[in-house]
C-alpha cells in the first residue's frame, strides 16, 4: 500500500512509545518502574470530576461551538487577565482537544513549504514533527546545560533568516524543567520586536514551578510583543487531566479564525463534558494545585540528589515541570557483557533489560548525551527506580 510521503518525514512520539512498551511489559508480568509518562500520578480533583458528572446528568452531551463554549472561553480570558496580566477577548480564544492539538492547529494555520520555525533544543518531542507536518522546516538552537538549558538572545538572532516564521518557547520546559525569568524573556523579545516573526509560548507547565522561580511568559514580560505572541496552555498537567484533552490558544482574531476553520474540518468541538470539567478546573477551587506542586518539589530534590550520586551521571536541577534530564555521557564507552553503551538509546535498552526501569532517550529531545525521567510517580517508585539504575550502572566496566 502506498502511504502519503509525509508519513516518512515524521517519527512516532517516543514518550508515548515508551509508555506503551512499559505497560505491555507489565502485562507480561515484568516488574517495570516507568519514568516515561509525562502525566501527574495523582487523580483529577473531585470538584472537577463532579462538574463532569453533573454535565452528563444534565444532558450536556451534544455538539458545542467548534472553538469551545462561551463560558469556558470567558473563564480562560479571566484566567489570562488574573494570572498573566494579559487582556484578550472571547473571539481571540480557541479551545481544542489538548495543547498538542492546539499546536497542530496553529502549525496548519500558520506554516507552509519554505517556512522555518526556530525550536530551542532540547525540545519536546512533538514540536519538530508538528512543524514538518505543516510543510515547514525546524531550525534548532542548541542550548547548553551551563546556561540552564536556555536560549540566549544572540543565539536566537543568529538563527533568524528571511524564511523564519516563528519561534517556539516552552517554559518551564519539557524535557529539562528549565524556565526563563522575565528579564531573560525581555531580552529574547528585544531581538524580535522589529521583525515579522511570531512567538508561540507553550505554557502548559505554568503552575508547576518551585521555590525561587516566578512564572512569566514572553507576552507578560514584554507587552510590546503581545500582538505577535500566541499563548498555548491547557488543563492536562496543572489539574491532572491528561486524558480529558482540553487545551487552548490565545492569539489575534485572525489566527483564531483560521484555527477555528481548521478544527471545524478535523475534530469539530472538544468534548462537551470535558469542557465543563475544564471550566471548573480553571475557575473553581485551586487548592489541589499547590499540594501537587509541593509533592513534586520533594520528589525533585530527591531524584536530583540521587542521580548526582551515581558515577558517570550529572543532573541539572529543574525550576519547573516534573522531569529531570540527567547528562549520562559519562557512562558512554563502558560495557556490559562485552557490549559497549555508546548513546542514549542503548543506555535506555540496557536499563530496561538489566534494571526493569523505563525512561526516554535524550536523542528524542535533541540531545543524545541525556535521558529523560519523569518524577510524576510515587516516591516509592522513584527511590526503587534510582536504586536499580545505580546498581545497573555499577555493572558497566
């Protein structure tokens, strides 16, 4: 069978593949500890689930407007004003089936053959493929661990060409957990102010940050770039609602209209019931969020310290999200039973085979010297998993 050429130009999501493999091995009876899944291990808060149940019982199970209900859009507008000091109208909000769907719609609306999109590396695995599916080309800016995995203004400036259409900023970041300060964002904005280049700010980990850091996105840090900025966010990470699939964009009316048109011919509206749940998540009781973040903070402190205690591994301490991205290149060249480990994929295979630990190779995020572990799992699993990793690495000679 002949498939479309675009299929050959993209890769399956490595993070979803690792999660599926972990679940399959567990089904076979393997005691696998999974550090792959990028989703909170706690349950969706009760008030949010109750809002969905009420929607079902009330018969709110039909089509809604393609880009979301007015009441959910109004709640998003209020949230952006309160949390981010950003003013939008209802007509500038598009609700989609998760933040990934939002980004896909954006790419389809904005990019085409010949366009370039700047993506700081390490990057979330789906950014490049979403750009490629729109016919455009990713342009990578390699960030350094010594710089906190953050793109510098001069790097951004050097990456810009006459074909540059947009730049994507994810802060706090998946996979590194790095986050930009308002001052750093202002410096990046200064590079873009006089250029016809859009900024896509992926704020999905906005609420998950730790002591010493205060969240800002580029539009709230520098108001003069707001009209060129598309804010992308959702409820998946903050409210443990990954399966509910609600994300949104705040942007110009022109871009919002284009996204609405694309969505009308693909998914139609996001699930009506999930929209009611998202409304409660955004505008209802927020007490579960700091409790979750406090738990993540404890896990971060433990896993960073424990990884740094393993010979050959160095781990950056993230400012937000719930991932660590340790540098494991110090174990490359070592061997187990005559087989050398030379890259992140081989190390991941070794850890799965020898330690029953699943993580994601850094190559999937643009850095083969690293691996990604999600600490959105129990402290018990983290402690046992790191113990297994340390024991397995000690066998490499």
